[in-house]
C-alpha cells in the first residue's frame, strides 16, 4: 500500500489527510473507493 499526504481547503480552512493507494494503483483507471472523515469540534 502506498500512502500519500494530501491537503485541501474547506470553508477557508486548510485540511490534511492521508490517501491510501493499492500497490497496483493505475491513475489511468477508475477504481472503487471509500472516504472517512471525522468532525472537528467548533467550540
């Protein structure tokens, strides 16, 4: 498995995460995926 660090903005906030790719990942092909996120407390 290959792990890549990714960053993106959401509502002006910089977010970071890990993208887990299978060893045989080919960017030219479509594959199924799952996405998990954790909410962040606002107070």
